[in-house]
C-alpha cells in the first residue's frame, strides 16, 4: 500500500469514528466546539474566561489535548469545568479515536457544551474531524496579521475566528483589518470576533455566539 | 505493513536523504541552521534583523518553508539574501527530500550560512532532520511561559533557544525565568538568548552565536 493510500485510509477511519462520536453527542443534545490555534494563542485563557462568564445553569465539559503535561485541565477545573486530559505523547493533533476513548469518562447527559481544546498546532488538526459541531480557530494579535493566508486550511474549515489579545494592539504593528479581510477571502461564512480573554473585551459577543449555537443544536 | 512500520520507514528514508544533504553542506563548508517555532513567533523578522546585522562579507542563503504563499522569501530578499521558497501544499513540516530538491537552485559554494525557516509548527518539524548543523527553536514572550514543558521534543533537539519579543515583557505576565528554567531541565546543553528582533535588543549576542558556529564549522 502506498503512503498516499495509507494516509487516505487513516483519514477515512477517522471520519468513521468521528461519525460515531457525532451520534453520541447528538443523543446527549450537546454542542461540541473544537478549539484550534498555534501554541500560545490563548485557547486555555479563553476557556477560563468563558467558564467565568457563561450563565449559571449551563453545564460545561472540557477535553484538553496536549503533547505533554496535564497543566491545562488543572487550569479549567479551577474555573469549575468537568473534564479530562488527553496526552498525545508527541502526536500533533487529536483524533476522533482519542476523543471517543475518553467519552465514557465524561457525563455527557445533561451537559450543554463540550469544548475540545486541540493540540497547539495551526496545521494538522484542521484535517481531523472529531465529531464536533463547529471548529473555532483562535489567532492572536501578537502572531502577525499575515497568518490566515499562510495557514489557509483551518480558516476554510472554521465557523468562527476569534482574534485574541486585542488589548496588546497599541504595542504592536498588527493590522487587524488585513487579517479580517484575508479570513473573509478564505471563508465568507466564517464569523469573526475580536476579544481579549485576559481583559474581558469582546467576551459578551463570544458568549452570545456560543449560546446561539447551543439553541441551534437543540433545534430552538 | 503496519502504520508504525510505515512511519519508521518514512523517517529512515528522511534520515538517508538528510545525510546526503549534510555531505553536500560539508563540501561547501556551509553552516546550516534549521529555524523552528510556532506560527507568528517571529522567525522571518529574526531573519530580516539578522541579515541587516551580519558583518559585510558573510554570504547568506535562505530556504523559506511555508504551507502556502511566498511572502517570506520576498521579505528576506528585500534584506539582501539569496534564497528559494518551498511551498509544502498543506504539509506540516519540511523534509530532507524537499530541501535536497531545491539545493541545485542555490549557489552553495562560497556561501557561509544557510538559514532554513521551517513551517510554523512547534511539533512535527522536530522529528525531521534536514541535514542541518543545528536546530534553532524560537519562542515568543507572548505565547506563555509554559511552552517548553508542553512541547518538549523540540527543546530536546535544539542547540539554542531564542526568546523573541522581549520588548513586550512590560505588557505581559510572562515569567521569562520560568521558561528558561524549563528549557534547562529539558536540555542542559541548550544555549538561551533573549532578543527583540524588532527593536534589536540582544541581537549582538545572536550574531556572535552564529559567527562562533560558522568558525566551528570551518574548523577554526
């Protein structure tokens, strides 16, 4: 079997397992968001800030994906979320199989939203469906405004792009309109939000986006 | 053949081609540095600043690796380097094969240093030898001080860690001593430099590091 055939077989096996996860999530009426970004764009900080701001009564689960360490699951647990950590042992993305394997450790029924924080990598996670409802790409103002066109696949795939660390804009040469324009060229249907997870700016719009998607998922 | 066997075969094939590249670089007496970081840590900005600061008479070549676009090679050419762009068409790292394929397009003889800017990815490039003399890992103060332990492989492999964007430290909660301590735990032999490619801080030490490695390579 050629390398290309092996690659295709791995992806189609992943798609099969993602479909199984998707059925399980639908049974539980659970919104599932797959968070993808470079290392250090602030995925965990966004989750912490989100957990602090979601209305009372919204039950949140988190799956944390990392190459190494369980630091992130400790951080989100401190903000009240139930969750599990997946260590990929060097692997550069989560797979549907890894996610499916930890679902028995989570109490899905009665939960409203599951955040899956993928491994910090703007490339490989874009091609692996986990069974999510939407991919959320996070980018940071400190990374340079040319990232959308340089890493186009994830912007094609995402339902929303969250531009984080806007509180640092006064200290940077980042052209946020350029980044937004490039995202629009790559995917006209991608919502775009400007936030500072640390300072709270724009978090109301992000919370409203999540609540709207939760309602859509429940068919309201 | 199992997935694991295929993976091992691909890596051993890469190692064979990396050894061929290494022979070619040795014949030319050329120092080759493989630059690895997350997207947006400032690899291209570091190269631009380096090109402006290397002594007259040092002949520099650049290979730019990107998933998409040829923006980076245009940037470094504007600072006087000869070079070529490799587009990986979605691929998450450079390979020895990709590098070997563009070497005929570069005039290696009489060149002093070749910078290979890898695809923006802190994970996958760490396992692919390109035939370089040293891996250079670049991290940025805006990415959070917990990155070394979260992405340990590249710190194991690197000869020097360059911590960029130190001019932004007053606006961040980044604990630079923590990051440096973690790098030291992972790899006691890894040199550590603090720079701001944009403002020029620490660039003298980085230039001195390169010149020292050039001398070592020529056996001086």
